[in-house]
């Protein structure tokens, strides 16, 4: 089985496990884990921020990032397919009293004019006040889409002028950085709060980082503990993340080549299913046409490729370090045949 369901499936390599075993550790609730402290400082600096908070999941880092910017009863606005809106189990509302409104987009690409029309800062007693905007880069359900830097800069200026916070869900910001060559800090500095994940294409077993100002991170540290998510010798996990930055960040481009190879084969058999121009990182979202997503997932599985359904008629394939370019090409041929409704040759 060629497993393209997600880049979260990646397992720690022997080198990563060795780094984890060798890590000096301490109690992180006392801020005494040297490996966690070093990773927090390293990633904050990489992203052009003062401080970082190592978290168990990207959902937790997003939850805390949005909480820093949005008081109860106010709203964060985001894309209709944003992970914070679709895939975090309503946590922002259920736990923090945050409401959401969404804009629609092509492939998840954010544009400032749409956002400007939607936001209502300081709306007084009649409308919900917009306290923050949240963007995603790359955009997962949009198809691994890289946000054009000029758009991000415009949204950042808009939010600053309007007095509205700006959060980045950068679960795969690494992929955007590799695809564009834009420095991580140039992305990071446009935002008040940023989440990045080590557990996706970087291949660490666990972990995400929230970065922001020193004052914000001190507040987030308290709220993390309040949520029951303080942890102790987390350095074993921070060591995996640090190892991933050293050894796996430089190879992410291979995943992009593999995704392009996969999509090219799909498009050759089923041109309606995928727009090649939209495939720029490690995610390929495909339209299933007359078949349902569930039917395509089942047929692809019988053919030897695991995909995930991301909508009623949309499926997703994600490349990662456990899938070679050859395997991705083979998978594309098999999935293309499924989408075209013909048996694979
Ligand atoms: C995976 C992901 C997250 C965080 O997911 P966790 O499973 O909670 O670590 C956040 N945003 C996006 C876009 C993601 O793909």
C-alpha cells in the first residue's frame, strides 16, 4: 500500500530516535528542560519572534494563538476551509467563547479586499467585533497552496491599520518556505502569533510551536497549563523536532517533486480531476466528479493507494518522506485510472 493519506504518518527515523534518547531533559512546567528551551528560542528566532511555546499539537498552538488575540464573544475570521474552522472540533468556541466567520476562496488563497469587506473591528453593541484574522500557509484543504507573499503583506498591513490581530496557522509553513525561498522570518514577522508543526512533513512524532511576543507567550504558557497541557520531560520530543529541522527541512523539496509527479500522472488519465498549476507543495486535492469521495477512496485502496476524503467529492493525496518519487508516480497512475473510471493497465 502506498499511503498518501497524510504527512502525519511519518515515523521517527533511527537518527531521530538516537537524538531523542540522547537529549538532556528537565521539568518543562518549571521551564527547566534545556532541550525544550533551546528549541523554543531557536524556532522563535527562525520566525522573527521573541519567544516560543512548544505544544503537543498544532491544534493546541492554534487554540492558544487565537486565544491570545480574541476575547470571549469576539470573532476570528478565516477561510471557509481553514483547519481552525473545520478540523479543531470547535475548540475555539467550545473552550474560549470565540466565534468565527469565514470567506470563500479559490484554493484557499487569501486576498486583502475580501478580508477588508468582511471584518468589523470595534463594532459596538450591534455586531460581533472582529478581533483577529487567521490565515493558513500552506493551505491544507485548499491543496497545499502557497499564499502569495504580496497578499500576506497586504493582509498584515490591513490588520495593523484596523487594529485587528493576525494569526498564522503555519502547520506547513516549512513547505511554503522551501517552495518560494521566502525566509521564515519574513513570513513570521507579518503575524502577531504563528503556529508551526514538526509532526507533518518534518517527520517528528509529536510537536508544534507557537511563537509571539515574550509577553504573549508568558500568557499562553499559563493557559496551556490551565488546559491540562503542561508537560514535564518534553525534551525527548523537542529533540525530535530539532533533529527534523536539521535533517528533514532540507529534503522537503523532494516531497514537492513527488506530489508533482503524482499529479501529472493523475491529470494524464483524468484531466478534470486536478489542476496541475495548483499543485505547488506536497498536497494534491482532486475532484472526484461523478463518483463520491468515499467511492474513490475505496477503489484507490483496492488498487493499492491510500487517500483521504476531504469533502463529499474531493479526495487528498499527500507526499512525505516515506513515499519515494517512483512510488508517487505509480500511485498517480493507479489513482488516475480510478478517477477516470477505468481499470488500471
Ligand atoms: C495538521 C494541521 C494542524 C494541526 O494539527 P494537529 O493534528 O492538531 O497537530 C493545524 N493546521 C493545519 C493546516 C494542519 O494541517
